């Protein structure tokens, strides 16, 4: 448990409208279902509320933003400072023309795909297979089935640590494979995407193919974080993991999926330490077998178990 930051932050930002909750277990808000609490979970009421909060939140309090946690490992000691989770105030989605659609950062990627299909905007069907939000897709340059966020983004809006608005065109995002170069403490609030004119029935059919492929080839109903490691240039992470004998490899309550061996699974009782340790073991074995160092795609946040107590004792 962390000390409660609510009273001091409410005093610093008295007009705040969003919800502040101390010591909220983040394992309940992530796909991997492991890890400790957020010192303070802030759910802003909207972009203005978020900007106000950021402008008042003292700079020595760390701020971390999460989406729906489909690419996230929260360590067992939790996340010190404020964790921002966007919800209702960031959920609007609206077609702007026959090719453009704007979505709030909390909109699920699946809903973006569906809304684009209904509006006859082709190109965004790949989002049907990605279980994150628009904010997470911007940060991760999420992609699948030959499409990537960078291919369709027109503009993204983000608030910096002081609450100032920044508007990025596609080139300004600095997208590379599963990465965007916008500073890590900026919070995306909305984005506009551009596809091509298409037939809604054909787009629906493409989305159905994506969903069926996922169902057959990935453990999408398990506690997982999707691809654990990025594909190294010219290589497939899963092939390297398989060749190193790590398919099914286990540490505590976590194992590498038999179905897709770059997916890491929490059997139900894994600690975040089990999960991270398993990932590091896979990296070691792949390095020893192929000479290639795998890079984590899953984002790891927070501190190990017990580290919070040590921090509190040191203060
Ligand atoms: C079954 C499964 C299948 C998957 N398949 C794919 C796939 O095919 N392709 C793919 O690319 N990914 C895939 N993923 C990974 C994941 O869904 C994507 O990375 C997704 O974009 C993460 O979005 P999220 O909302 O869950 O973000 P989170 O996991 O909550 O966060 C991921 C990162 O985004 C940042 N972030 C989130 N919201 C914001 C915001 N508003 N502003 C700034 N930063 C933000 C976080 O700080 C963090 O660094 C899969 C995951 C699972 C569980």
C-alpha cells in the first residue's frame, strides 16, 4: 500500500471533476491480471479536466497513462504516483467524411474498426484484431495483418505534463515498428484516421476474416499481453523462441503459449515477477541459441514487490 495522495492533489486541484482513487489494484485493469496497485488512479472527466489536473499536479509526482492494459505488465510493488486511465470523457467517435474518422483515445480499436466499416471507410479492418484503445495504438504504432497505425493516422492530440495541448501530424509522431517518438509522459486524447472509400459489406467480411484468424491462431481468451517480444529485423520472434526450445517454458504460474509461443500466459496465479522472470529467461535462451537479443514489446511499469516499503521507509 502506498501513502494516499488524494488529499494533497485535491488541495492542489480543487476544481477537479474526475475520479481519484488511492491504491487501486492494477491487476484488475490489465490483460495479464498480475501486479500491484496504482498509488492513485485518476479517471479524468474529459480533456479539459485532464489538462487542468496536469497543470496543477506537482512535477515531482510521477504520472503514468494506461489504456486497457493489453500490452502492459505492472510489477508487483505497483506504480508510484498517479496512473491516468481514460474512460467515458474520451469515448466519442465520429466519421468526418467518406474517408476520415475521429476517435477519442479511450475508444477500443475494435469499435474504431466497426465504426469505420459502418461509414464505408476501408483500411482500418485490422484494428478488429487488436484488443487495445486508440491511445495505446498511437503509443505502440499498433498493427496487424499488413496494416499499421502509421499508415492511417492524420493527426493526434496530446497533453503534456503541464496540461498544454500538442497537435501532431503523421510525420511528427516519429512512428517506427511498435514505437512512437512522442515524449512518454504525453497523454493522447484523440486521433483522426484516414482510409479509402469502401463497401461496408466487404469491410465487414475483412473484419470477420481477421477475427477468425485470431480465434484460430492466438490464445485470445487467456490472460496474456499479446506478442511479448518485437520481431527483430528480418526475423520472427516466435520462430527464434521456438528454435530455442522455449515453447511451453514455465516459471511459477506463467508459461509461453503452446499455441503461439511469443504469447506469454498467466495461468491464474502468476506474480508479475514470475512473468518478467519468464520473459528474461526466454531472452537469455534465445540469445544463447541464435545470438539475437529480443526486445520486449510488452511495456513493463512500476516497481518490484517490497520496493514501495523501502521507499516509504527511506522518506
Ligand atoms: C490477445 C492480444 C492480441 C494482440 N494483438 C496485437 C496485434 O496484432 N498488434 C499489435 O500491435 N498489438 C497487439 N496486442 C497488443 C496491444 O493490444 C496493443 O499494443 C494496444 O495498442 C495496446 O493498447 P492499450 O489500450 O491496451 O494500451 P496499454 O497496454 O494500456 O498501454 C500500452 C502503452 O500505451 C501507452 N498508452 C496507453 N494509452 C495512452 C494514451 N492515451 N496516451 C499515451 N500513451 C498511452 C501506455 O503508457 C503504454 O506505454 C495484442 C494484445 C493482446 C492481449
